[in-house]
């Protein structure tokens, strides 16, 4: 972030400055523990924590200014809503950056694959700023924008949505030069009337493209294909007939291989489904005028940057852990099952799964389908954790898994005990569930274990 005068920040946010006019800020943080000299500390009020209680702690670490909704000691900007003010600041800051130099703003949306795709882009694009983790909402996106400066050539934004209007709001903060739509699935379906309504929400990212911008569309997804023409210019990608077409797709030990215009791509990322994410990144390279061969080499080398995203750990005792526990949807669960089967390569496979949250009325049926999928895909053992996911266990037993092939446990501790007792050298264990289930704690325990 380039240094900003306190008054400039106050004007951008529409707030009231209570500070020395010479005060300047050079970064923005939402956690007092991340404050450094020159930080603007944004004091958010959450369900359990009030950020205003940590103003002094942020100032002790060097924060020079605070963004608050009530008067505090020391320099601050008083606003009605910190999240809204942060969005206004990011919009004004990005508009100013566009005047200062050349910056291409790339937004990525989709029911699955956003984080992996932005991580690939972060490793492919030159002079790039991209979010850490999954900064894809009304707080994370502005913070990513504010991390850019005059040297930033490519700004990658992850654009999420959990309710109608979310994407339109985010693209008003950051109008896009390039908008990528990855796939439409059932993730966050609980916030929408139907999957068609969810598809329309994702399509609104194309309305947020600037006049000379481009929408990159996964033509393989029948819910995305009708979006062609909605952006000022459209470029399709896919493994059929497309502007950026993948060819000769195959999977070797869980890793996708394919070619684009004769250029080979061999992913180190685990999971055949990442082929679509990689192809989307190469479509971005095409849209940005980058050399395809150089981009393909970077995509092939790309590794997971965000925790609990198809992270493969080969333990010293011969057990392989496939940690995809950050989040879950029906589509990503099935993709993870296929990746597990491929990585196991004929050996014993274990799928330890938790609940898929935010599924609304579709939850019971979605989990019921998972148990059937696990059996039909030939997963050796299914361990279902938590009451919300129990229908997956019931359907697996009904489909034909009995005895020790399928198990239900109520807690993460029980799941850990079961895995420790029964998994043997040579086995491959997948851990996957929505972040809110806490199943990532189980993955952490399993990946740090030594014999």
C-alpha cells in the first residue's frame, strides 16, 4: 500500500477525522496482532469480539490511526459502519492506482476452485498482488485491494457470495478488467432459492467488468455457457471447443496433464479437477497478453499456497494424508473422492468426511448422495464425522458398505482414535469437510504424526 494522508483516508471513507492532519498510514489491518508502524487498524465488531477493545493493543504495535464506529482515545476516523467505510476506501484507492499506472484487476468467482485458481495466478502472473487464504468477502476483498501499490501490475481478487447482491457489491468496490467464472455448483446454496438463482448471482461478476474488459467463461459448464456475451467481450475456455482449449487430458497418480496449443501442462497439484482451474489461469494469461509457454511452465510448478487445500503429506510410516479440509460442497466432495482413488492407485483408501454446511433444505439429500458416491467410486473405507453428515453413513450402508467399511463417529476425537487404530502403512486418507466443522484440526493431527 502506498502511504496515505489521514485526511485522504477520512475523505474516502466519508468519516470524521480526529487526528493530527500530518498522520499517515501505509497498511490496513483488521487484527490488532497484525498491526505494524504506520498501520490503519479497522475495528470490526463480530459475534464474539469487539475490535474496539483492541485499539490500544493495535496502537502499542505501531498503528497510527484507527477506523472506528465510536470515539476512542488517540487518532481515529469515526464512521457509521467499518465494513462499508473500508469498501469506500478500497474503491477510491483503486481508482487512484489506475490513474498512477497500469494495473489489471482480475476477479475469480465460482462455487468451487476460487482459492486454488487465485493461488495459481499468484504464481503465474508477474508483479502480482493476490489474497492470502480465502479473502473473498466485503472485508477480505478491500484488504487485498489496499495491499497493492504503484508497482502492482496484476491484482487478483477472489470474489465470493453467500447471498444475492454480494458479487455486485464487491465489483462496485473493484471494477474488473478480467472476470473469471469457474463453475456453478451447490456450495452456499442455502443462501439462494435455487441453483439457477445461484448461477445468476455468479453471472453478475460479468456486469462488473469495465468497458474494455473481458469475461473468461468455462464453456464445459452448461450453466456458464449461456453467460457468453454478457461481458463487453467474452473468451471461453474448456476441454471441448473453446477459445482456450485443453487437449489430451489425462491423470497420473492424481495429477492432471493436458496441453494448450501444443504446450504441455503437468500439474503438481493433486486432483484431476484442478485441470479446469489451471486452464482458467492460462485463459487469464491469454487475456493479459502473456507468453503461453512461460505461463504454462509456471502453472505446472504451482503448489498449494492456502492451507488445507488438497495438500498431500507422505508420512514416514508409509501413510499418505490428503488434506482438503478447508471447505466442502457436493461437487468438491466428489472431486476429492476421485482424487483419493487416483492417489491411492489401487491401495486402501479412507475418506474421512464432515458436514457440508450452508446447504439449506438440500442438506440431507446432498449427504445421502455422498455415501452412495463413496461406495460406487470404490472408496475402501468411509468415516462420517458429526450428526449433520450422518445421512452419508446411512446411505453408504444401504448401498452395500457394511461391517468395517463404513463408520459413523460423533466427534473429531473419535475420528482421530479410529484412524490411528485402523489405518496401516500404504493407506491413503482423505480428510474433507466444511471449515466450520473443524475437521481441519483432525487433518493437522494426522499430518504432523510420526511413527
